[in-house]
C-alpha cells in the first residue's frame, strides 16, 4: 500500500502542482456501519473534518472519506484497488490528505473539493472513463460541489 500511496502522491505532485507529501495517511478498511460511526466521530471532533464522498448523493452509503484530525482515509471493507473506479476514490482522498498535511487553505470546504475531483477525473481518464459514466457525477453536479455557496 505504501508504494501505491507514493505513486499517487508523485502523480498528484507532477500533474496538479500539489506538494509532494510523503507522510502517508493511515488507511482503514471498514464496514458500512463502521464508516458511518467514523464519519460521525470525525464531524464531532471538528467542523473542519474533511468528509469526502466518492460516489453520487443518490447512493445511500458513504464510499470513502478523509479525516483531517487523524490523517486517516476510510475505505469500504471490500475495497481492493483493482479497478480504475476504486483507485480514483483513493486518489480523491489522497488529494485531501496532501491538502491537510501541506496546510493548504480554502475559502470553503467545497473549494477544497475542486482539486480532488479534478485529480479523480484525470485518473479515470487514464482508463478512458469519466466521473459521469463511473459515478453518475455530471459536470453540473461537480460544479456545484466545488464552488462556495456563501
């Protein structure tokens, strides 16, 4: 897993002008129930906890998220990283880890999502896939999720 995380960080650094942070996050593979509990605890610890969903809102379960406070990426128990979709979710969460460790600041949580969705989309494009065909995320949904609404 460490080699994969190093590869992703290097790719992010080379392609998106993100810092090359090699202080890797913890990775936890958890059940849907554990995911909900961890998500809840992350929200209680800090209003700035980065809660990231790798799948559309219509899906009832959280696919993955990153907890800033514990520097942990939570992935579903069945996650293997064997598909472009699964790897793209890890790429998305790794963007948030790099943002956190590097101390990058954003006007709002949505603005922080822009780099994550851009990287996830580019990773999928390496396999001729898109956010729309893989996760049902059309460009308008991504636009709304990546712009401050205040």
